[in-house]
C-alpha cells in the first residue's frame, strides 16, 4: 500500500522539556512545517518544530492520496509542484513511484489550457485519445473523454516516507500545543503546554488553523472523501484524473483502487469524520464512470482536509507587518508534491528576515 488512510506515525523526538530559546520555531508538523525545517537544516539553520498532535501529519498531510500531479489549476501553483516533484524524484526517490499520470477532459478548450500551461512550464506530455486511456483503465467506459494528456514525469508519493525523511535529524516536539504568541523585547515568546520558548522567527505552518495564533484570518478549510474500493487496477497504470464536469480520480493501491469523487465540503479545521452520505457521493460519481465497479465493495473510507487562502494561492513568505513571522500555509491539497518547494521558499524568507 502506497498511502494509508489514518495518519502518519513516524518516530520523532519527544523531549521532556523544551529548550527555552530557539532561533526559529515552526508551528505545525505537517508537510509545510517539516519541509521548512528540512530546508533550513540544508542551509545550516536548526529550527524547532512544535506539533500539538502525538505524531506528525495527523491531519491533511498524512491523509491525502499522494498524487504527484504537476499540471494544476494555475501557472504559479504548477510551478511550485513542478519544482517540488523534481526535488522528490532527486532527493526522495524511494518515496516516489514514477507511474506517470493521465489528465482527461470532456472539453477541448479546457484541455488546451492545460496543454498551453505544460508548454510554458516545460512539462513533457503526450496527447492521447479515449482508447489509450481505456487501455490503461478499462473500467472507465462511462467517462466522457474528448482528449487526455499523459504526463510521464508524474507519479505517486509515499507520504509517510517523505515525512519520515524530512523528520530525520530535526529538532521536533510532538504533543506540544502553542497557546499564545507575543512580542517581547525584540523577539517572540511562545507559550505552550510544556512551557515558554523564545524565538527570533516564527513560521506559521498550521494548515487549516493558520492565523488563529497569529491573529489573522488566513485560510478556508474544505473536506474531501477518499476511498479504497475492491477493484483491481491495471498493473503499473498511471493515476487517472478526469477534469470534467463529473470530476473524479483513481489510482492503484496495491491490489485495490483508491478513488475520490473530488467532493468539496466546507468544514471546521478538526472535522475529519466521513460525512454520512460519503459512500453515496462516491457511488453517484464512480458508478456511471465505471459501470463494472457499480457495486464494488468499499474497503476503507476517510476524509482529508484542504486549506485554501481566499485567492487560492499558497501563502509563503514574510508577513508585511510582523518581521518575526513567516507564513507557509494554504497548500490547497498540493502539500505532498509542493512541499520541497514550499520549504525552500519559506526557508529563504526566514533567512531573508535578517533575524537569524
């Protein structure tokens, strides 16, 4: 199994007491926070990561589908995930399965937008037809495919392995909640459930909770459901994502198939319970798309969160009003793929603050 449904559980440093001081404190032990700490360590700066849960990646980071998709909604986000995918392939190769990916469309004009984006950003792709898609995913006979793009450099990410790699050698403390932040004597005091820590720079990487500690409304949270169904995929098939009016995606999950109806439900940050009608939502989308799988048993179901800024762009960089604050939030479901690039940008912002 490439990616589990519950959460990431890796061994981390559980210090009995926190250090009284740290140059950089990162709040949040998900992809954004751990990648920022990793990128800082690469540049010779040791940060302290505080995670209020007993393990890393308990929320959005450890619950996603692990799709290494590089062509996404806009050029800016695509550039980040392209950079992130390149680093994952080069530095975290054991956590990257080079399956390739298929994006299909029921509208020629929208397909053209993605083709133009691929050309602008230098992503190799092959334009394929419906028959070529069905050769790889023969069950998808009900999907209205006008054209599809095969992206050979896409893949599947083992999110647990990536988080574990980020965490290796870092200064981490789980089961530590930050209760308040205040400016004190040119620095920052963080009051936590294990005492106070003074820092020069704070990185807000709290995902769906972004801004709650730092006094700013930063993101909106949405819930999406994922399922593993008892349906065998074609061996080594690329993941398949239909970007049409009835959007859905599927990928192999060992001998089974991971599927999502790409539903969008506004939610509170801590709500990760599947909705009562989650199964019906999947059936309503998957059964017409893959009639042979209409009654396929559901092996597992879970919900994952995605946090978006109001303009749907990741917020990475220094706060314009507080020189001690750096943001790394609003990854919008692209955390697994974009995380190395997010970490690099956030680390550059920390170093550019002149406080470290």
